[in-house]
């Protein structure tokens, strides 16, 4: 029957579609009426057609067959962290991202941990060669799948300083690479660029330039088995965010090919903080759900959701359970695990993927001509460009052009939050001496929220 239906209609070319649209517009300008320009400078058309593509679509390098549901756990009390990890894995978490500000005893944190079925990620805010040696030895004996996510440059960008200093940090990294060349040691944290207000092209170019600094530094004999992990934040522009992840895989494959190393990278995605709100906080559930959907459809290896109350509540069982269940529903009830490459061959997303990749590659080349990522950080060029992008977006929010439901669009005037704040939900100002100007995460609704809090009785 479907064959009969398809054979019953003549093919329509892109030119014919456009002619019909122009006829229906009754004199209105096609470009002004139906074509809109994204913040990245991409002209988005009202329709995409096979005629727009001269060549067949190429597969995305390293696109995973499946994706994992992750939960983030902060290690403060070791027994509590262990209990939360075991509970999360029993309730559907397939990966745990452990964060810590100081070293801990792995035998306590990972007591009875299901190493065979649950992957482990680390996001440590300190650098200790001795501690990483201890971790790697422990997990090697357990035959666990572990991503250590060491990111020296990420710490520099976020704090303005190295962990210790440039020389010592790189000596530690080199030593670890020499001893454990096949371990998943290295990562690029690109979440900061999105959460600070960079547009998608900037995020891709900065992530690539960030990675290139490591590839330039690491000696060739340890580079062959290099496995690089990217941490990404997905924003609200649904189709663009799908294309962003696909474009990053293509860009990294191009870069890796130049170095003669494995073209596949590992991607962890989490929802953006930038558009999350304090007031009418339940809307954050909708925002994070669509952003997780973009991450899955774009081809992230692991997706870690953000609890709806993470801005103002300390980590709690209810918020974590809801955020995990959002992913469980996507995977097991919405069948987002049925097809591994659902975006492949869709004209709009394929076009966005190529355009974002081309623009990001052009910006990457400009960064390299300017001395590289570290040099441009030192000069303040990267910080300036992100600030310009963030200010442009802030103006759109302030004018009402960019709407956040419950905040600057249909706000609930009776909503009160002053007595519910367990955490400080705004940018913290703690002046310290830094080598470079740090890149600061900032939500676009912060000023509006501060004004409302001050007006609460």
C-alpha cells in the first residue's frame, strides 16, 4: 500500500517548492518572511530538499550504538557517597560521575559497586599524581570502565590559574600518560563555554582548539592510543544542539586524522545551566528534558541530567530521582534507544551539521593563526568574544525577544523563593589573583531574579 501511495505522486523539485511558496506569499519577500538568521550567522530556510546536497551524506565518526544514563555524585562523606551510588545503579543509572574536592579512599566509596555494568567518570577539582596512580591501580584490578577526565586547561579557563603551575601540571600529566597510555585520562570541558554564553560555533571552535593544545603537547609515542573525552552542555535550540554534537565528532575526526590518531572521541552531555530559572522552577523539567533529547539524538555516549532544583537546593534524593527518571522515560518508554543514528539523513540536521562544522573550523583556524588557544586566553581574546556573545543574548532577554516562561514571560507574581534557598544561585564574586581572566558561568535570568528576591516581603 505504501508503495502504491508513493508511486501515485510525482517528485517535486526544490525549485518547484520555492515557486509555490512564493506564489502563496502573494508578493511578500521570501527571504525576509521565511528565512531567519541564527546567532551563529546561519540562514535557516523554511524547507530543505534533496536537491540542496551535491554528495551523499557521510556517516558521523564514532557515533555510539547506545547511550548511558548517568548521575552525578559529590564525594564528601565516603559512606554516604557509596550508598547513593549503589542506590542510583539499582534504580537505573548506567554511569556515575563522581566529583570531589579532595582525595578519598576508593575502597570505601566503591564498596560492593557493580563495576561490570556501571561506568565511572571523575571530575576532580584537584590534581594529584599519587592519587591518580592509586585510583588507576584500584580500578585496573576491578576491570572497571573509567574516565578520569583530567583537564588542566579546563581548570585554567574556569579558575584563571593552573592547579599548581604550568610546568608542574604538565609534568604530572606526562608522567601519567607514560605509565598509562591506554587509560581514558584526558578530557575537554566545553560546558563552561556554553554556560558562559558562547554561541554554538564558538563552543565548537573553542572545544577543538582546547583539544588541539593537548594534541600538540603530548609526545607521539603515547599519542597513538589517546582517548579524548568531551564534556558538552546542550542548550534550548533543539535541532542546532543535535547538529552541534554531530559537528563536534566530524571536527575532532578531522583534527585527529592530522595527528594520525584515533578519530573517535567520547562525549558526555548535560543540560545547560544558562537558561535554568529560580522562579517557576518546574519549567526546568521541560527545558532539561528537551536538552537531554538533543543530546541523545545528537549521539552523546553518556547523558547526565540536571535536577530541576539544582540551582537552589543541595543535592537531594527527590531531585536526583526525578532527573534520572526523565532519562529512564526517554530510554525505555519513549524508545530513544531503539535507533542509534536517528538524525542521519535528515536534510535540515545534515545541513546544520555541515554549516556549524564549517564555521567552527574557520574560527579554529583563526585561533591557531593568532597563536593558539592558550595564547588567545592569555591575551583575553577568547574571554572577550564569549562576553560579546553573552551580552547580545542578555539584551535579547532584557528586551523580551528571548523568552523564559515564568521569568520574563507569564511570570507568577505570587511565587516566593527567598525562604527556599539552600544554595546561592548567582555568580559569586571572590576576587583572587589569577594568571588569566577566568571565564564565568552566568544564567541570563540572574538580574531579574535578584530584583524579585529583593522585592519579596
